[in-house]
């Protein structure tokens, strides 16, 4: 039997789903849900990356300590429209802008 942990990050919340593959049958159960929100700093919207990290760790801890399962694999899914810039040493250079930030308000028209 294999166990998998899926972490789904969307604009308003995040959730941790435990999947179990047994006899070629996949079953899934949500084991943790947490709020996700943007930070507004100087009129710009950013993702609260430190909180996301903390909540993901909580979900993994729930899997291990409450469900007594060490997952065989962990995957994280998000909208995939935002990004963080990294320095040469892999540290985050700043908070990632959120897609709802006003700096991209007319970008579609500008591109076309």
C-alpha cells in the first residue's frame, strides 16, 4: 500500500489531501485545510509565503502524527501564475507578487 500527500494551494485556501493506493484503487481524504490570503503592503498584493510554508508543514505533521503515515511522495499544486525570484544561494529575494496585484491590471491589452 502506498500513501501520497497532495497539497493544493488556491487563492482563498489551501488543503492537504492524503491519498492511499491499495489494490489499484485510489482513495483520498482531506486531512487539513487552512486559509490562504494575500498581504497588502504599500498598495501591492503579495503572497504570504512564510504562512504558506508553516501551514504546509502543519499538514505534513498531521499526516505523520495524527494519521501515523509517512507519505511515499508529496506533491504541491497551485495556480502557477505567480513566481518568486531566487538569489544565487537559492534564498527568496522578496515576497512574490500575487496575480491580483494592480501592477498587472492592463497587461493583457498591452501584450496584444
